[in-house]
């Protein structure tokens, strides 16, 4: 009965038992990492798109905040800047979204910023449990029907 072969004898004979298993394990881990980055990257992109959409809807709500007294009397359609800011903030509150609506110093432009968080699926394994996302939108508060004042 032959005795156990030495490591050097097996290497000289080209015997590499288990070599493919190590390679497969390394490649599988790398592929899982790439798939995880793709899934979490896409998830963050979708969360950012949603934040942008909510910001745009809040800005649209702000643009519809006209001065009712002027509209009822027929003297003109004017956007009330304070009401526009309040309408945008009310929209954010109704959707349960963290964000802010700020007016420009001259009261003709409103900027809506939305903050959110994406909870990662695969990156949590390496300690990245969430990623911050931000959405932006703006609305020009036009005075008059065809052009800003």
C-alpha cells in the first residue's frame, strides 16, 4: 500500500485538488459584490428620483397659490409668495416628506428641497445601512398672465 505523498510530489505531478473551489469562492464573492452595488445603486437612484418628483409637486402646488382677492375681483391673477411657500410646505407635510421651501429675496422664485434616506439591501453587509438622498425643484412665481414683473 503506497504511503501518503508529500506536497512537493503532488505539485510535481500537477495534482491541484481543491484549486478550483478557492477560485469559485473568490469569483462568487466578487459577483455578489457587483450585484449588490448594482441593486443598491439603482435603489438610491429611484429614491433620488422620488425625492425630485415630490419636490416638483410641492413647487407645482406653490405655483397654484394665487391671491384670491385679486382673482375674484378680476383685477388679475397674482401668486401670493407667502401662500405659495405655505402651500409647498403643506404638500411636503401631507406626503410625510422632510424638506423645505424657501423664497428668493424678491419673492419671485421658490426653491423646494426634499431630504430622504434609502435603506440599503446589500451594502448593509459592509456597514453602509443607509444613504441620504436629496431632491430639488424650483418654481418661478409669475405675476401677470404672460410674463413676470
